[in-house]
C-alpha cells in the first residue's frame, strides 16, 4: 500500500549564528512514534542553536529504507530489521536503540458497551481477517459473559499508513495466524481482507462517531488524549489488560535487562500486568555514522540529540502515553551510545 507523495513532517528551525552554518538532521519512520518525536524536536529546539531537525511520518518500512539508503540520519521503527535488511547495510552495524515503550489500542463503537470489552489475540485476528463478522459471535461472547453484545455487524477500519510489517499492529497480526501471510512470502506489507481503509487516527475517530459497530486500531497516545474506549487484551499470562502507561511499564518488568542487540519481542511478556500489543520504539542509527555520512558536524548534532533523548527526553513520554525506559535499560543504551563514531 503506497504512502501519498505529500508526507506530513515535524520541523523546527533555529537560525544559525554568523559563525556556524545550519546543520540539518532528518529522521523518518513510524507514525506510531511521531507524536513523541514531534514533542522531542520542539523541546530540543529551545536549547539548540544552528540545528534543524525534521521527522517525516512514513510507515516504518519506508523509514527503514531511508536509513539503509542513507536518505535520513536516523529512523524510527516498531520492529527490528529483518535479516535481509541487515545484509543491505554493507556490513555496517545499525544500532537498535529502544527510545520508548509504545502501544496500539483497540478502540470501538459498540452501543450498550461503553467500556469493558475483552478480546483475545486469536479473536482480534479473526475479526480483522473477516472470520468473525458479528459482535454477538460466540467467540466474543465467551470472552465477555457479563456483557450484552448486540446482534450487529462488525465494521473494520484499518489505517493506510500502518500496513508495513515493520509497523506494530500489522506485525503483531502477522505473527498470530499464518493466514495473514498465506501466499505472500515476499510481501513486506499486510493485505487487509476486510474493512475500510482510512488515513490517520482522526479519520478513524470521525468514522467511529458516524458508524455504530466500528472497531479499529489506533495509537495509544491518540486514544488516551481523546478518551476513547479501549479493549482489554488477553496477555501471555492469561490476564486481560487495558493499555496504559502502567501496563507498558509492567510489560518490561518481565525483562531484568536487555540482550546485547536490544531486540526483544514484548508481546511474549509473562508479567500479569503486561499489555501484549506493545513494543519498543526503535531509533535506528549507524554505529559508524562518520564512516557512512562523512559529516562530523552532523554527527555531533545527532549525538547531542541522542544524548538528550535518553536523558531529559524520557521525562516527556508519560505525558503522551508512551512508556519511559527503566533505569537499567537506560544505562545499557547510554553505554551503547558511547560506541557511535561521529
């Protein structure tokens, strides 16, 4: 599914001093992480002179392509690089720096059920596959014995900017049921068998207000700020958990520390309070930045930004319904930052 040519971006420009030309840094990638990067760039602008930072919102797949092709200085992705993508780095290491905990919420407009809906991963997958078509389907009723579910058609919405398998929700679904990828071995995008395609969370909200029976996946940051109803998802420990910052922090409590490459599948967390539709927002950057881009000034500006993100930048995350990294993880990431050549 193609992204339109006119791509939203966040841009902050601070005039350079007479002795220093402006330095331009560009990030690309995940729509899920975009509100956080927007806030970071705005806040960073207050104490950075002569540096212009922009973040282009693309699906995570396009963000990865930009980073691999040296078309951006850093990228944001909801999932790690694949083995094939790693091969395209020409043996140069790309660091996967977990910058925040992020989540996708399942929202709905279900008459008579303003809150309290419970879904299992299997049932969620079947709804978006079109296998389950009615809200009073036995599989949903069994998960919600205390809820009176209407005899109403399920109207699925899916966002066009979240179809790449590097994006959290499509990647999550693809891992639940082989039907999602049947006969699509070479595809990098998820094909939605049912439902209507819309662009952006605001369009989802507009449709929800008009159409009873809607279900959709939206960014937790959006759902939290708009006060949308959200479903509780069954986690690996068998508990139903509503997405929240506390649930994100509980998700990582199952991991005392990170592996050397920082790549962890949080959907398998065994914590009782874990929310399964959760992931690290990975900030992707070449470890040998200077060897790839040959620009020390940009490298210095990038390092200043990264050091700020993993210090003061962490304080902004809960306000936007992202989860900050635990101190133990932050210590590991900060040590890794010291290995970047700029």
